[in-house]
C-alpha cells in the first residue's frame, strides 16, 4: 500500500475555505468599515454644534459611546479655550449630577456608525443646562450623515428626531 504525503491531498473543505477567503478579500469597499480619526470627528461635532448655540461653550462636555443606547463609554472631551482636551468620566458625571451649578453649558453625547469608507452616520444628543423650568434641561436628538471628500469629513445631512424642553 502506498501512502501519499498529506501535502498533496486537497480536501473539498480546503477548496471551500480558499474560495471563501478569496471572496472576502475581493469584497467591495462599501462592505468594509470606514476609517476615521475619532478626535477629528469630535472636533467636527463640536464645531457644527457650537454654531447653533447662543452663548459660551467653554466647559462643554462631549462623550462618544459605542451605541445609541449609551451603554459603553468610549471617550470624553471638554471644550476649553476653543479646542477639545481629553476629559474623564468625572467630567461626564459632573454633567449629569444633581447639582445644577456643576453642569457645563452643554453636554453632547454621540455615536459613530460606519456606513461605507466615505460615509458615517452619527447619533448626536445635545443637552443644554437650562430648560423651561429652573431644574430642567433642554436639548435635541439628531441623526447626522458625514461624507468624506478630499480626505475631510463634512456634515451633509442633519435630521432632528426630537426636541426636549
């Protein structure tokens, strides 16, 4: 009886595996997640949001979460002297404390969902430190579409889904 070396045997499972691997490598770009600079997106969220605000934005807290349900906190920033600096969970805790005097002027929570290499969807929830009553907050919830052109992201659509007062 003659035995063949294992290297010369190609099983149907191996062929299927090679075919699937080749198919994945050749997947169209739209199925691959978009690459983005988290800091640049946070700066775009701040700059775009701040245009809508009528007073000082100094101390505004921005927080990125993994999902719109805000289960997993990914990163926190604080607007300071026209730029965003790294923040902490304490900054976010302060923004939601029961002590209104500690609230920043605005708190912006957002998530990023890659749609394609040149398109992102953001859920942006903005809270103001004042509402209709002295102890309430106002705000809005929006869905933004960001498109990348020439290496830069820009907001191409904003849809308000809820206003809160």
